[in-house]
C-alpha cells in the first residue's frame, strides 16, 4: 500500500517520497552486507561450541529455509516493491494487524541487532587495539553510521557496496587459506585433516539438543538477508534488480557461510578457546598471528557494514509503517536528500543506549542482545511464506500476471513452512532455544495486542 508522502522535514519543498537511485549491484551487496556480520564473525564460534561439528547440520537446515524465504520474498517484491516489504505483504494477505505486527517485530529485531553490531565491532577492535573503552567506540560507531544514513541513498549504497566487497574478498581469501591448511600446503604447519570431526566427543558431542540450540544461533546469522526486499523499492528497476539480487545473494551466502564453518570446524576443536574469535583462531593455529589481527580488523569492518545495512532497513520499515498510519506521522517526514530523518533517529536510539549499558555492565550486554533476537527471524520468515502462499493463489485465481514467479509453487512454499514448524518443534528440546522461543512468542503476542488495540481505536475514530 502506498500513500502520498508528507512534506519534507526541512524547509525545502516537499519531495516525492523515497528515491530510486540504488543500483542493482548495490542491492546485491546490501543483502550480503546485512547478513555477513556478527552472526558469522562472532556467532559462528558460539554455534560450534554448542553443537560441535554437527553445527554444519544447523547451517544446512537454516540455509535451505532462507533460500525458500528469499524466493518467496523475491516474487512479492518484484510484483509490489515497497519499503515495508513483508510487512506490506502480510497486511495484504492477512490484514492490517498482521502487517503492522510483522513490521514492528522486524524493526525491533533490527534495532537490537544494530546495537549488537556496534558493540561487537567495538569489542573486537579493543581486543587488538585497546586505546578506547568499548562503550566509547560504540558511541563513535553509532554516530558515524547515523551520519552515513542521513546522506542520500545513492551515497549510502555506494558506501555499503565497497564495505561489503571488502569482507567478501576477505572471506574468499580465508576459504583459500583454509583449503591450503587442510591440504597440508602451508610450510611448517601440519594439516589437522578431518580429525576434529570425530575427536573430542565425536561429530555431535552435545547431541540433538546442541544442534537445536546452535540452530537458533545460525538463524540469527542468516537474519538480515531479507533486507533485499526492503531496498528493492529504492531501485530504478525493482523487478529485474530483486530477481538478480535474490539469486546471487542466496548462493553466495551459502558458499561463504558453510565454507567458512567447514574450515573452522576442521581446524579448531569444538571446545577450543580460540572459537571466541574463530576466523582469527584459524589463522593463529597456522602461526599467522599477524593475519589473525588483520582479519579481526576486517571482522570489525564486516560488523560495521552489517550495522549500516540494518540501520537502513530499520529506518525504511518504520517509515513504511508511518506511511500506512501504523506509526507516528513524523517518521514518514523526509529530507531534501529523500531520507526519513526521524525514522533514522528512532532506529539508532537503542544503539546509543546500549553503549551506556556497556559502561554500566561491561562485557555483559552483547550476549544479552544476541539472545534476544535469536528466533524473531523465524516469525518474520514464516509470515513471508504464508503471505506468498496466500497472495500467489489470489493472483493465480484472478489471472494477475507476476513479473517474477517462484518455481515449485506451492510445494516449495509448503516445504519452507514444514521446515519452520520442525525448527520450532526441535527448538523446545534445548534449554537455551526454548527460552528464546517463549520470549519471542511473548514479544509477538504483546506487539499484536498493541497493534490490534491501535487499529480498533482508529476504526472507532473513523466511525465516531
């Protein structure tokens, strides 16, 4: 749903809404930029510690699910490019309350992730260059990327493109280094072979419960990929751009994630303290301490890139909610640069607050934040699959032509929902994941109640 934009937030004449200056290559790299961040560079080590080498199962399951979700989102985004993306699609398929609930849930998720990315980047930088406290660096990072997101989307997209290119290039080099290490091609370093897959308690030392707990760590890692559907609205040719972006983002993420995790599991035992910073740990194991420090710097850049992309996504979602009357109207005010000023501001507020919490509770905030959002992705992804199932059948029934059609419909959409149900079921096995699920359900229920009450109040005003 698209409403008429409000006047600009500055003294300039009214603009015509968000711009359309994002390029296809920038859209693709944004999808990678939002997904390759704390979840890969920090969370992957936690996943290995939870499940051992069997964490690969968690990655394959989550990877299959995200492929199906991205295909479904690609179909809907090509037909209806909108900054509200899956929130808008849920509203069209299931009603206003469902749409606003999904939108606010995703916004809250990203707001928490933004804070986690800033804290994670600061903690990594301090580990090799302890010049400033973590909370001070977090403040600096939040201020810098707030400024970046207040420039035009074209400049933001170019910034994110090169930021993402840096970490993609680094991961490719890491995979090449890992392959050389495992093949015994690095002088003076013996190859561990595949011994870590069977030693130290075997392939699944923590059993099914460990795999289940790791699955939620992995799902958090893949979270953010769906930002492609949000950003498609600001490209010149959404149908073509989103089709290319979905196709390339999916296979690149799977190669980067599963390839990186395979190298980490093969080189480092699942109970190794080096898993606190797994990429650096792999390089350190080969005596390349300098390379470990270098990749830590790249990991900092990766986290900041993800922060940048997620801040963009959060601001656009609350902008869309405001346009649809589901958030205060101030959040749909835009500047002369076609940027939603207040939407950016409200999306960074929690990140600055997290820096203050880090000052009061040093070293405890990041883990708490990561635990908060581990399973919210599942609700968003589930809403996308259900929406696509409803909207695709509606379009086929009405004879509506779609610019991009998901193959294997409805079998693959239903498969995605079955996988999702299985993940929820297995999630109740592990104590950590069980707590996350209960917390997520309570959060969703709370948001839904507020959205229902807000919608009811709006209807009373309209009829009264």
